[in-house]
């Protein structure tokens, strides 16, 4: 389970809409993911590669004083590919880790008050770190860099997110 803190911004500029920019309030949302990790058999098992399908939602209302309001609803399925480096602590029950990777959009949709648009979500990078306990439980903080969630007909919306990820290893 993940708690996600989103911060969004939308910019519009085309023949129908005057150039404008809207910043959305930070919101807390949830996303669901499943991480598959392979620990590499060298350097004392300190390196791993992972793939993680993730379902994310984000919605926000335009609170600006602009003449035209843009309310955004985003739903997307992406796949995160990353590397992880473990750092062992003196107590063998705990190990710290740092990770980085990229999110590649698979299926996305965006709605706005001005109509439904086909989303052209972009690939983005993520960076994180956390603590693994007894090889079963982990807690991670992850920052997803600016991700374009809509970029069609002169309307571009992007979000940044800071995720607090709680995970349980079932194997």
C-alpha cells in the first residue's frame, strides 16, 4: 500500500484557450503496486533489479482565478523498472536501501472539465530509499520527478509525487 502526495500543475496554450497556468493543491492519494525483485548474485547480494506494475489515480479541482477552469482526473497503469542497492547494518534484521529507476506508462486516461482527452503520459524518473526489516517488511520514501499526464492540443498537465510505500514480502 502506498500513500502518495501529489503536487500538480497544468498549462494551456492553443487557439481556443488563452495562455494560462494553474497550480493544483497538494493532495494525498493511494496507488497500488506489486514489486518483483531479483537480487544479483555478486557483491554480497547488495544489488537488485526490479519491475513494478503500478496503478495510480489523481484528481484535482482548479482553484485559480482563471476565466476557464481546468479540473483534472488521471488514471494510469505504468511499469517501474529500477535498480536497488542494499546497505547492511550491524543488526542483521535490518538493511537500508537506495533505489532509482524509470516509470513507463502502459495505459492512461485523463479527463478535464473541457472534455475528455487521450492522455499522452510521459516516462519519468524516480529516486527513493528505505528500510527493510527481516526480509519481510519494508518502508520506503520515493520521489517521482515531473511526469506529464496530459499533453494534447496545447494542454499540458504534470504531477510530482512523493510516495510513502509500505510493503510486505509474500515469498
